[in-house]
C-alpha cells in the first residue's frame, strides 16, 4: 500500500466503531455501502458444518481445493516459498528498480516452463498459464520495497542499507510464484488462461498505471490481488464488497506575497498570514461541506516559509494529503482544496498556486471491490480454508494502486493475515519493525491459485 497512508491507521479503529452502528441507507447517489453493519465474524452464508468446510464445486474434479492445498503445503514447496521470500527480503529494490527481483521471478518461471512477456512497465512481467484461450483472469503481485532502514534483527534482514520490504511485497511475489507452480501443475484442468502480473512501483510510483498502459490487462476480464495484513491471524483472509481503500492525493501550495522588514508590515504582503488562514479554512471542508456519513480526510502536513525572525518572507509553501472513498467526493475535495487556498490567499492580497502532482502520478483512485468478485474471493476462501478463516473487514483510509485495475475491469482486493504474537509479526506495514509469519506463504499461494482456477471454471 501507499507509503504515506498507514500513518493514518489509527483511523481504522474509529471507522470500525462507526461501522458497527447500523445506519439506514441514505437515498443519495453517493455510495454508502461501506457503512453497512460490519460483521467481523465468519462469512454469513458459510456452510454450517464446520467439520467439513469444503464444498465440492461440480465443475472441478477431484476436489481441487485439497489438491491445491496439498501442493502448497508440501514441505519442499514451503521451503522453496520461504527461500524465495527471504532472498527478496534480503535484496530489496525500490520502485521501478526491481531488476534482480524481476530476474529471480523470470528464472523461476523459466524453471516452471511458464511463458511470459517482459519487460512490461520497465521491470514488470506478464506471465500466462492455462489453455491460452478465453476467459482470461489476472492475479497481481507488487514487487517494490521501501526507503526504510530495517530494524528487525534476524537471519534474513535486508542487506541494503536504507531499503526494506516493510510492506510485505516480498511475500506477495513469493505467493504469486507459488501460485504459478500450482497452476502449472493443474494446467490440464484450467478452463481458460490465468495471467500472472508482477508489477513494479506500487509505492508512490503508480506501477499499475504503467502496467495497464503496456497491455497488462489485454483480454483480461477480471483481476484479483492480495495484501498481507498484521490485523488478521496468519492465513485468515479478509475483504469486503464496495469501497475497501480510500482514494489518495497529495497537494503542495505556494503562497506568494512581498518580502519586507517585519517592523514595517505595511510595506510588505505577508504570506504567513494568508497561509495560516488557508490552513484553518481547509479544516472546514470535511467538517462543514462533506456528508458526515461519507468518510473523508484533509490533512495539512507541511508548512514552510521564512528563516529570519525580523523579515516577512516572500512565500510560504504548505502541503498535505486528502482521502475519500468515492470518486465524486475525492475530486470534490481536490477542487475545494485548490479554491480555498487560492481564495484565502487573495483575501490577504497574496497569490497562490496548488500542485496535485498529477504528472508524477501520485493520485490514487479509491479501491472498490466489485460485488461479484468479492463474493468469488469469499467463496473460494471459505471452501479452501473453512468458514472461520474468512472475515468481512472494515474499509481503511490507506490507498493502493490496485485501484487503477479495479477502475478498468471487475476486481477484488483481499487481505491475507500474517499476525502471530509469538513471532512478533504485529507491526503495521511501513514500520521498520515489520515482519511476517511465513506460514502465510503457502496459504497465499493456494488462495491465489484457487481464486484464478475457480474463476475460469465458473466463467466459461
Ligand atoms: C458434518 O460433516 C461430517 C463429515 O462430512 C459428517 O460426518 C457429520 O455428520 C456432519 N454433521 C452435520 C451436523 O451435518
Ligand atoms: C473519477 O473522476 C475523474 C474526474 O472527474 C474521472 O476522470 C475518472 O474517470 C473518474 N473515475 C471513475 C472510475 O469514475
Ligand atoms: C505462531 O508461530 C508459531 C511458531 O511458528 C507457531 O507455533 C504458532 O502456531 C503460530 N500461531 C498462529 C496463531 O499461527
Ligand atoms: Zn503494500
């Protein structure tokens, strides 16, 4: 997930509380489905008999879930998955620099006899397993690490100073390579083609956007992806229909006045006052203009200007971030942030420009799960792992560039738990203390493979 977002994790607990209050659906065109009552329990329509969680899908014989899990849990495959993840963890590479990670993936795909297209979006890979014909379903893993110094002391600590897989993308890659192996073994049973997308630069670089531009979604009619989560016990899968992660944007404003001696304020135009008024007014957008049932955030995080206590500076630079769960609200925030800063500046005789970094691609739309694709993930998770291993989760204020895929084709994003108190894997993503319970790797590999295979079976 996006680097700047997880600092807002504390908001989740607030959302969780709000979400447990049952609210009648407002009759507005905005999407409020994420305020439906959240049940953090097992899936509602799961089979009642807990001793036999798996239902046999008629289209798949013999019981494919057992076979998929059996392959994923073979001791030699678990060792292989852990080694892959550990190698990637030791050799983290930042956005669009995933050269060795990409090379490792291609080497494994070659060994498995899986064909792929490379390069896609620089270091990205588009591999395919199956019949070669329709339907085409995609599964995506992100490959990039973060500019964070690892503070976990363990055998496979990052070997690169200042870089770390602190968001678990090393695990995502290992899981998808694991799924590739399972799907290759099951290739004769595949009723279509699975596209495996290894994507660069999820963190701030918008690798997804470039992957799509380079044809990653060619023929693809649906897409799925997972993210590891320290909020759920190892191997538990979580998701929700509708908005799951917020749209996220950043802004930086330059407010310009006229420099002058502080003792003679009438000879200058003070941008510090204008910028201060703008910051205060920005607080009014969410509190006064947004529907209180439609969660949004505007945070000013940076404010800089002047370095001489006796001089009024000629400009102040301020900036921050904004979030919303619907496209409409998101773009409304963007519009109002610009208007408020420009207008407040003019009240104090200053001028202002606001940059939303559209060119640098740091605008992420909301990640919205298609109802049917969400149901698909839930069905597979319940049938594969049992009803107690699936949870409906509340939405989060973090962002994901998976949203670009979910804008293009029906999609579902889901979490795979990595939390284990004994192992200490309780830190959030982007923490220098972030660790995972590697027992989640075979579960993730199996889940990715089963989601893809069953999709093909049911969409012939
Ligand atoms: C649950 O499933 C098991 C194994 O299939 C079966 O023996 C048992 O009778 C079932 N129990 C109920 C309550 O259906
Ligand atoms: C969201 O809104 C923007 C700006 O209005 C538009 O360009 C984009 O296509 C919209 N996306 C969706 C998914 O509606
Ligand atoms: C946590 O990890 C330990 C050591 O691998 C394992 O014995 C235990 O079962 C794990 N706990 C959970 C809840 O997965
Ligand atoms: Zn991430």
